[in-house]
C-alpha cells in the first residue's frame, strides 16, 4: 500500500519521483518507489528494508518550449540504491498533483509530505552541462 514512508521528490515543482517504502509492499505499479508518479513504474523494486537509508540518484533534463509553440521532451534517469530503475524516460507534462504546470528551464525542488514518516539527508543538486 501507500501507507509506509509515502513521500515524493518534485523536480521543478512539476515532476514527481515517488518515495515510498515499497519493500515487500503491494501497491499499484506507477505508485512504487522510484516511479515517475502516475506515468512510469520503476523497472524493478530496489527498496531496502524499512529503517535502512535509501539512495536516489536522479538525472533530469527538463522539457522545454520550442520556437513553434511546442515542447521538446525532457527525460529522467533514476538509480535507486544503485540500481537503474528509470532509463531515459521521456517527460513532457507535469505529474498528478504537481504544484506548477508548463515547461520551464528552472524551478524549485520540493519534498512531499503525506503524513507518513520520511527522512531526507545529504541532498545534492548539480547542474548538468
């Protein structure tokens, strides 16, 4: 279910990577830990047991407006505990319950609170060149 450690990482306040205790947990596929929430389930469940720190490495290229009024798709690659779970997944629109809509070059990093205990440490952000 979605009742253990339910949280999320919103890149640009638009695109949610699900944070969830999915260890031996039954939940819908695109709601598992590491899912691009509501869109793409993770390739595998890489969750460690409850109480053990998890790691997420997220490589994100945002979708951007083009000169003709369209959108150039962005992409996500996610490693969860060192395991590739999302591989250059295309993204053009915000995920469900996003605070903001529409493509932008930059935006806030937001951590979601669903009322379940979740802790974060050592959050690093590096621009891609």
